[in-house]
């Protein structure tokens, strides 16, 4: 039995890089018995970043069997409608495991800047307990839009590092390289925002597939079908499929307030305590903070929309 690192996986076939005695060899592995302990609630059992116990399959060179998965330090997930059962039993989709940093990728144009997607991605990072950075790629296309700059500044105000970069020209990339150095990072963003381009810029020769923009709808075409781990000197990056709609996983509507940074200190301080919906109640501290500008109006609208979609 050997220890390995999951690089990618699809349809229950996983590429695993052997560690220690394995010397970095890659095995195409299936799960032995098709059942792994501890993965019952997930739509997919494994993700890049998972450490597994494997054994080589003597019947096929370069193949193996996965016997067990190690306990995860953390996990980055999304809510997946395809996993919905009668009891919502397998609606968590694993995108990455055991990561040090979530890189939330957006763009000012082509596709358009969508801060409410960032709001949702950041909620998921808070649920997972993983540090996050916002990277606005394609900054060479920025046309001076005041609203884009204002929202990026507000994300910085509430404590998230914000980098303005352009993978195409190299602008700001050294700062991102320094931030990602020595870490396993997962890139999350909408299709077309340039996750694969960032990976190719940080890890030249990687060959991550880069897609174009659908001109009719001004949004990206899907080019990454599954999460994939790319490794290079001092940097490890997990590319994830482009997400057009992200619903946070592992939180109820009533708990949401605890996972939005500027909202969390106000939890339980309203006149109605933790039962406050923060929509119209008198003495609501969240409403007061939004009226005073301590909570950005767009962030408040995001909160209401996300809460409406979540079950209590």
C-alpha cells in the first residue's frame, strides 16, 4: 500500500501521483469496492488535493486501486442540484481538498464584472475556513468603470486582499506569484474570467486549456470539465470548472449572517436577536449598518438573495 495525491478525477476514475516510495509516478485508479468511508454525503467521492491510500493493480500496468482517503484538513465545495435526493443527501460537490488559499477570479469585462458571484464564493471560503484573495484578471480591459473599482475597494475594506492583474500582459502577476508561493491554491470563478490563463502564466508550459467568450451572451464557454491540480516549482494550483451560478454549501439561511464578514459581528444584536430576518424588523442592526454605509448596499442585496435560496 502506498500514499498518493489525487490530481484529477472523472466518472470514478482518478489520476493519483504516488508519494514517498512511488517517486512521483502517476496511476489511473478506481475505488476498490466503489465505496470509501467518509464520502457518503458528497456528489463526488474525491477531489484534487485529497491524500489517499492506493495499491498497484498487478493486472494492469499504470493502474491501481484506492483503498481509503485520509481525513481532510479542509474542503472547498459547492451545492450541486444534481446531487439532490429525497433528503438532499449528496448535494455537496467537492471541488478541492486540503488547500491553503482560495483565489476568487473575476474580470472587469469580457465577461462583465459580477460582484455578487464573488459574494457567494467568499461565503463558501468562510464556511470552509480557508483564506481567500480576489483576483480581478484582464485588468488591461478595465475601462475606468467607477462601480467596479468601488466594489473592489469595498472587498478590500472588509478584509479581503484584492489584486488587479492581467495574465495576458503580465501586469500584477508578480504579486499573485508571491501570494501563491509555497501554497496549494484553488482558483474559482465564472467561465471566461481567465483561471486557465492565470495558471499558464504562473506555471509556463502547463498547457491549461483556455476558452473564448460567447459573443452573443458575453460570457465564457466551459473549457475545464473537472477540477485539475497543476504543480510546478514552489506553486501548486487547482483549476476548477467555470461556475455560472454558485449556491453556498453547508449553511442554512439562518446561519448565513455568520459567514459574511461585516455582518457577523452584528449577529444576535438586533432587537429580535437571532430570529431577526434583517429585512424589515425595527431595531435591526444589519439594516442600520446598511443605511449607514457600513455594509455596502450590493452586499446587503446579495445577503437577501442568498438567504432566500437557502433552506432554514
